[in-house]
């Protein structure tokens, strides 16, 4: 394991951006100068100024405040969805890899089926059929992305299961559940953290797309994807409406991807050495 | 020869459960949808507020009171005959509507895929060749940005710059290749970023292999070694993942089609969602799933061409 | 002008995460042409690294100093382009591990004649017939079929012979063979050693044979060099060196063989990151004196053999 201090500067920058975004999401109610949904009919479509740092949108809502609350929505939802995905994927992957046999065959069949479905299409269809709500979004995201997790977890479990010490622990009378939780889970923990981190980035992008299509977060909830959709008509005259949320998504995803790389470095995962971005 | 046949049959058999899974997923979508097909059909027939008895009769007529498994099987049989039901909105067969729109999505997806392959693979090779140089760093930064940028935002930026400011490309519509340029780039950007990185990593991994040393010992220049021994070997892992990325392209096309007003499967499903046309959404799932599965089969076949070990039945 | 290869004060190190690995330390050697020179030592003694450094085939994290002179030019200073004219054509390298040394996606024949076509600018047809002839020389029964096979279709022994065929396709003056008999059974080992003897006789090639197979070295080598922790401990004519080894390490190596005393050397090779002071072998040496731990002995001539040991100083 290499030292945090030795990591390249770029990772530290990414960490700073991420921390800035997360803290502004957490403290949005304190930082935001306006209520994100407060409509100011006299101040519609203002450009950047002291009163409105990033201007206002067509309804006169303060863009900066909406960006802050958008971070809150995006990050909290992405983390929640990634958690659900991870829990489902890890549980099924561990069961499948550890017990093998018919259970493994069934779960692997499910994995193959879910990986054979184009994820975003399914998300659109599920969100479309169930109607847009946080629950249906969570359901759509979890259902379409657990398979990748479980596949990787299963592979790791298969590797660890053959180790001698697992045999030893079992002969001492440890139950399967105990072994899974106390021996297998800690072993795959590092890989999981990385997968989890990178997954948050992917989910932020998917959710933004769904919101852009009107299938994600519902108005008047401030969401970056929805803000871009609102900006579609005005962007020529008011580029701030388009650029601010877009750049925020870009910065958030890029820094999450970089943090994923930094974690690979920290955990010394050799096979991914060449895959790092920077 | 037998080995090839065996491989192909195995791959064909393996897609059967996936195809069944797709239909099951689509069927379940139909079940969880909040509307009652019987009520909708009665509405179509002009009964605006059907009584409970009328609905029950209609349900019985449509077979909706049978066990789910029977319903699924008869529905599956219909699909196999190319019958996906009637659209609630247009009242036309959904199969025909989807077939009408399929070429648009296919052409957008193939255009994007072609773009991805011809840009990402050479760039990835170049990055590996110039490993850790300044140009490698610049391209890796570009790859990071491509993977992190939302496609729909990029699409709007392109429209702004290339259509509205520079008047180079048409904003929307379908017909010529020029109409597909911006959509393809916007749709492919994310995949280009991922694939660049992947190709670079795959080639770097190959370059550490023993046989590259053998080739060096023969006195051949490095670019020639990459061309003759590095490229093909690094393409094998990259091609395997190409199937996955095609899924991202096919499903991402919904957003891009809606922005550029391309009359493909994606804009169709968005209309269907707006109109609560659930059978059409089911049809969309089946169609995109089918395209994805068939493409993956194609990838498996191309894999056969690339990898002699599989072609000739090695261990 | 002779065809000998002169290594002068060659030092090779690798930069790794764990620290700097000193693989080869101040090696001065004359490798005579017209002979088979064996380089023996345990795993990690630096013999492969030294062999590869002659053609600068080491990984990018390596650092080489000193000079390797061949025909009045320093191979370590040559431009890549000039070096490529020597690689394969004048000095060829037969890598170890035939399982990994072939490109798995290219037919054996194509790989064998690749260097031939590149250097000699011959037609493809000429290349193919030359390649098939080459395979015939290495006692392949169906050279045509082997030529059109992929590496995974051959057995390990066949791959090893094909590797030798590839290394000698341009009839090079020098052949550096890295562990050519590793993992082969007795019959194939016999065949391979025959091949080297024949190369020396008929093609008049000089061979640097890197091996840990002492019996092979004893059988076919003219001169033997004993390497330990990247340092030459002993060098001399093969017959003499095996009959009357001078250095305690050489004695140990010889006694460790199954047909001798099967007496394994005690201890482990030293860490190449923190090399021991004094004689590199002193930690495992049974004749250790105080001075051995402090000062490294020089390579001295004793009865026509060269040895680096305080016993003879």
C-alpha cells in the first residue's frame, strides 16, 4: 500500500474538487443565497452579477442556489443508488461464488440476462412505466447495474474460497455466514470501494440523462440534468444557464473517476496499473 | 472446422436465455404498468367510462384473467410471429412502427460505433507508443473528460457551436450523413474516452509480454513491432468489451435522438412514455435488447477471426 | 579485429517500488568467439540480465553503465537504428520460456522468417523456403506443417526447437541463448545440446549459453563463467572448472547436483537491493574468514582459472 502523501498532485486536486462539491451539497441551505425554488418574476434571465452569482433562469430562480441544491440531489441520490446496487450485487455475487452449484448457475443466468440488456434503455423503460419518482429511479438504477458488481465479487470470492485458511476456519466450525462476513468480505473490500466510487460517477451521468429527459428528478426539484433541459431554449443568449450545470456534472464525474484511480494506486491493485487516467 | 461450429452453436445457445430474459423483463414491465389494457382498449372502442362488468368481460376476452405464466407464453408466441400488439396512441401495430424507426437508430449506432473504433483505437495505440510522454498525458486528460461529460450536454454545445454559430451542420432531422455527424460524436464521446484508455492499457500490457522481447531481439523497429505483434494481441481484450459499449451506444441514443429530432427507436419510446403507451415501451425494450444481443453475437464471431486459439480449438 | 565480446565494468540496476535492485555489479569479461561460453548461477544471479543487456533488451526501468564492446563499437552507446542492424543479424538472442516467447496470434513460420525478411530484404517465397529448411535442420518431421502452425499447437519441446530455429535463421556470428533447456525432458535436452554443438561446428557461430543446467554446461561448453549476485566469482575452461572448482560457491553448485552429492547449498541468495558488504557469497560460505565480510576480493588468476576469493589471494 502506498502513502497518501506520495500520490500525484492531480489526485489531490480531484479530492479537493470532490470535497468542495460534497460540502457545498451538505451545507447548501447555509451557503445558498436564495431558496432554489423561489421565483423572482422581476429578475428573470439575469446574467452573472453580485446579486446572482450565476444569474437567474427563465422563472427568475437563482442559478447558483439551484446548482448547490442540484449537487445535494445528485450526490445523495447517486450515493444511495450506488449503495443499493452494491448491496444487491455483493450479496448475490458472494452467495453465487461461495456456494456454487445450482444457486451459482441460477444467479449466473440472471447476471447474463441482465448484462444482455442495454442498461440505459431498461432504465428509461422502467422509469417510464413506473412513472418518475425517486423510488422508481432507485429501482431502475439498481436493477440495471447490480450484475457487473456481482460478477466481479463472484470472481474474487472464487479465488479466495480456495485459500487454505478458509478451509482451516471452516474446520474450526465457523458457519458459512461467519466466513462470508468475517473473511471473504474484508478481502474484497478494497476492490469494492473502488467499484463503488466509480459507480457513483456512472450513476450521476445516468441520472442526469434521465432528468434531462424528464424521467428523473421531478420539477421543481433542482437537478443539474433538468436545469440543462430548461436551458435548451435560452442558451444562446444566456450561456450561463447551460454551462454551469454541465460543467458541474463534468467536474464531479471527472474527480470521481480520478479518485477511483487514486484508490487503485493506494490499494496497489496491479492489474489496473495501466488503466489510470492521469 | 468442427471447433468453429461448436463455438458458434455454443454462442447461439447461450443467447437463448438472454432473449427469454429480455422478453420476461418486457412482460413484467407490462404487468407493473399502472394501466389496464382492457380499459384502454375499451376506451379506444369508444367506451369512455366502462363499467366494472364491461372491463371484466373485456379482460376475459383478452385472456388477462389467465395465470401469468399462460399469459406470458401466449404473448411470447405472438412476439415470435412479429406481433407486439397495437399502439395505444396511433392504434397501429407496434412491430411496424418499430421496424420503421429501427433503420434510423441502427444507422446512428453504426455511425457512432465506426467513429469510436476509428478514433479510439489508433489514439489508444498512439498513447501506449508514447507512454508517459506529454502527448500521452494530454490524450489521457482528453479521455477523462470524454468519459465524464454528459452526452446530452455535449450535444447541445455542438448544436450551439457548429449549427447556430458556425452554420456548418444541420441542427436536426435525418437523411444525410451530415445529419449524423454531431449526434454520433456526442453519443460516442463517452465510449471513445473509455475505449482509448482501454486500448492503451491493453497494448501496454501486451508490450510487457515476452514475445515482444523476442521481436525486439530480431532487430525490428519498435513501431513495426507494435503493428505486427502488439496491435492484434491488444485488440482481443478490447473487442470483447466492445459488445458492452455498444449497449451504451444503443441505449444512449434515446437522449441524442430526442435532442437532434432523429426519428429512431429512442425518440419513439420517449413519445410512448409521454403518452403512457405501455405496449410500445415493451416493444422498445425487446427491440433494443435484440439489437444488443445480435451485435454481441457479431462480436463473438469477429473474436473468432482475431483469435486463432479459439478458431483452431486450442486449450 | 577479433569477434570477441568485451564487457567492461558493466553494472545494471533496476528501479522498483521496493528500491533499487542491483542485478549486475562491475562485471569485466571477455567472451571469446568461436567457443561455447556457459554462464551458470542460481536464479537471480544476474545471468539472464547480463545476457539481455548485450543487445539492450532490458526493461525500461533498467539502468546500465560500463561498456560492451563488439568489433570496436560500444553496443551500449549505439543508436537504436544501428543496434537494430546487429540484433538478430549479427548477434541473436534466444529468449527463455518458449511458451511465452512466441506471439500467440501469428503462425510459427511467419515469426521465424520475420527477421530474415526484414534484414535480408528477400522475397516472401525465398523466406518461406528458407524457414522450412531451417525447421528441417532442427529435426522437425513435418516442417511444412509446423511452419503453418500456431504456437499453441506445438508441444513444449517443439516450441523450444522452433525458438532456436528462429534465433539462428540469419546465421548470426553470435548466439546468446537464455536457458534453452529449461523444462525440457532428457531426450529433447539431448537434441538441443546437439543443435548447439552443430551450430558451433558448421555455422562457426559463437555461443553464450546462459543456463543453470550444469551438466549441459559441462558437456558442451568450452569456457564457463560462474555468476553470483551479479558478480563473476569464477571463470575458466569447462573441463578444469568442473574437475577442480576453486571457489566455494562453484564447489557448492557442483555438489548440489542430483548425480553428485545432492547436497543443497545452505542459505538463500542475498537481497539484490541491500547487497552484502565484502564478498557477496560470504553469508553462505563455509570457508569464511574475517576479511570476507569486509572487503570484496579481486578476480585473480590461479592455474589458468580466474577466481574471486580470499582463499587464493
